């Protein structure tokens, strides 16, 4: 009996340790990525006004890391679990609309971070959920329940209050807020187009990442020329320093690894728990940003953050509850028709639940 109890204790300890490591990796990677990007985009030390160049290099890093981990997988197949990278021009052409949206998303995302503080970054990009509802209705014809709409209203109120309080404190950047709103719009569009594009790569998110970033590397070139950044880069004071390229590469690596740690956290917990962790991380990121940059905020400013966080959590909870209820009803109806395949129906239900909940989490898209 004591051996059985000891075995259960060991299993619990291993599971708890795995969850702790996954959540810690997600928090460190996500928060670290925001602060590294903020340093590159608007550090008084660097004084580098080249957001497109930085974003372009991050895409190059992602492509390089995809091939690097694929190589490691071929050398150590029993240790490294990563798909083989097979780039196809035909696939690249088919996902071109997604790549255009992706380029717009990461460009406006970095521009938002360049012009607003880390502490306001979460609120500045908080309208993703609202745009998801709008785009899902306009593009997919999907209607949203009144409970979910009330949550969206709460998020909008928190966003407007946050913008107002940024203005009161004198740190409001209208351009930064506009970029945040546009980034939120393109995040919502991307979540829809990703689902449409995954069949082109046999549902492999890593193959989609490879093709998408290769397309982005090409799409950024004319933008770099038009913006004049290519002409400014050769005169950048720290262009040939090890520290600059180390930070650039670190940013690219953190952006690449975010996909892994996000999947890891969902795997050892659940999509809903992952969203709760992401919300808590956003709150911690806001507090760290205020402390790190020695900012002073009003009570209403803090209230705006809390309102957005609560609204986002409630939205995900409402959608998850509706999803479970719908799938349970469909499964019950299916069982009445085919009672001899109950186990198969249950497995199918679990798979669909996991997949659709993951879609809800990707729609939130407030991890970084």
C-alpha cells in the first residue's frame, strides 16, 4: 500500500513540476519578448528608428530556426520532436493572403509597442476579441451570444478608459493607439485565415510558420525601400556591435519559441487554463512595466486595465461554456442514433472540444 501511495505522490510531483515549468517558460518568454522588442524599437541607448527592419530580421530568424530545429530532428529523432521543413512554392502562393495579413499584423504590433509604453501595451491591443466577433460575423457569418457581446462591451469600455487616462497622464500616443487598434484587427483576421490555410500544409502549424515567414521576408523588402529604412541602417551607430545583433537574434528566437511554450502550456493544462495564465501574465507585465520605467498611474488607469482583463476572462469563459454545451448536445443526439459507437463519439467530442477551445485562445492573442 505504501508503494502505491509513493508512486501516486511521485506522479503528482512530476505533473506539478511539468506544469510549473511550462507556465514559467510561457511567462518568461512572453514578457521577455515584449521587453526585448521595446528595447530594440525605442531604446534611448540605441536610437534606432527602424521598426520594419527589426520585424524583417525577426522573420528571417524564424525561418532560420525552423530549418535549424528540423536539422536537429534529423540528427536526434528520438529526442527532438519537430517536423521536417519542406518549402513548396505552390503552398507559398496559396497562403499569400495570410502572409499579407501577417505582415500587417506584426508591423502594426511593433509600431504600437514603439510608441506606447509596456504598461499600456496590453490595453492598447485589447480590441482583438471585439474584432474577432465582428470579423467572424462579416466573413464567416457566425453570430455571437448576448453574454459574449456584453463582455466585448466591457473590453471596449476598459480600452476607452485606458486611452483617456493615458491622455490625462500626458503619455498618450495617438499614432501608437491607432497602430494597436489596427494590430488587433489584423490579429483577428489572421486567426480566421490561419484556419483556412492549415489544410494546405496538412494541419502543420510549423510548416505554415515556415511558408508564412518566407513570404513575409519577401514582402518586407519593398516596404523597407519605400520607408527609407534601408538608407538609414548603414549609418546606425551600433550596426556592427555584438550586443545589438545578440538582442536582435534573441528577439527572433523568443518570437519563434513562443509557439512551442504556448503549445506546451496548453498540453499540460488546458486551453481555458492557458488563457487564465495569459491574463495573469498580462497583469504582471503591466505591473513590471510601471515599476521598470518608474511610471506613476492614476486609479482610473489601473481600473481600465482590470476592466479589460476581467472582460477578456469572462468572454473566454462564456465562449468555452457555450462550446461545451453545444458539443455535449450534439454528442447526445449522435448517441441516440448510434448507441453502438459511444466510445468513438466520446473521443471525437474530446478532440473537437480541444481543437475549438484552442481556436478561442488563439483568437484572444494577447500573449505578447
